[in-house]
């Protein structure tokens, strides 16, 4: 199972001495490279004390959505719900922000530091309905490791 092979690689990246942004970027690269249905992988973080998310490191097509207000789109909804959000088919979501016409599905997993939702990992897929609970468990592992370097 690819996820079990990737976990030690995620840990190897998070334990490096490089900057947080470099390590987050390497995680994006790792996931996008090895999981064929992960086509855009990025991090959003709360922008200081504002009610908005700001784009962090990412891999994939550049997006205009570098700032997302809380409540808007899939990402903005996760900022307020504190829950994983798996979207098998983005075309039937009414509160969705399209970044690219090729995207069919999306998964967003929140990142908690000391119990506070401080950001999220966001993945877009060009494959319809590709995500399973195994993706959620794996991405929860990733967000936990990221949380440890943001403490
Ligand atoms: N689709 C997201 C916006 C971010 S892009 O996927 C990079 C959303 O609806 O929040």
C-alpha cells in the first residue's frame, strides 16, 4: 500500500532542519509525485487573526485563490467546521471555488495545533470520486506530522 510506504518519507521530511515552508513544499511534491490521483496539493493557513485563509506552499497549476474567506468554498467551510471534507464530484457542490476546469474531486483535511484549527491540506483530483477512507487516514497522519512542526 502506497500510503504505508509514504508515511516514513513524510516523517523524514518533517524532521529535516530546513524551513517550515520548504518542508511543506517537499510534502506537496512527495504526494503529488506518488499518488497519481493527487493532481494539486497545497496548504492553506489562517491569515493572522483574520477570518480568511492564505495559500501556503503548493504543487500544481497556479491558482488565483490565494485568499479564501472563512465559509467560502470547500476550504473556507473546513476552516469553520473543523471537519474533513471529501467531495467526490465538485460539479454538484454549490459552495465551491473552481481553480481549474480539469478538477473533478477534492479533499480537505484540517490541521490542528493545540486543538485549534490553524489551516488545512487541500488536494484536487482530475479523477472522479477517487478518495477513500484510506486517503483520510493517511492525510490525517500528514496533518498530525505538520502540526508537530508548527507547534
Ligand atoms: N476548490 C477550493 C479552492 C482552492 S483550489 O482547489 C486550489 C475550494 O472550493 O475551497
